[in-house]
């Protein structure tokens, strides 16, 4: 990697981060990270997420401290909506 790519990637991930205002928890939605990490299909990315969760568990970390399944209401067109299953990666920012 060149010296310019790391700052660019850092800025991109900072732009995608979310934060719970009263809890100081910084997190990312998996679907937001999919494209910057080079995945074109959600199905392929979920495989990577499941491997990351397994690695988290195998090293003694508590899975739910780092990965949470969440749903987000999305518009589906013509005044209707549905729930979209999401996985988020989170950790304490403080």
C-alpha cells in the first residue's frame, strides 16, 4: 500500500461510522462496509462476517460486544416499507 491509501481508507471508514450519542459507542453497518472492503454481493460478505464472528469467539472475545444483528426500516416504493436485516460492527470509542 502506498502512503496515500491508508489515510484515504481511514477517512472513508470515518465517514461511514455511526455513533450512539449518549453511550459513546462507535459502530458501522455491515452493508455500508461491504463496498469499500471490495465485496460486490451481500451473500459473499456475510461469509466474511461469519468468519470474523468465529475468530472473535475463538480468541475469547464476547461476540455481542463486537457484532450485533440489527434491522433497519427501508422504503420499498409506492408508500410501503420493510425491515432489512443488517449486521453492525461496533466497539467502544472511549
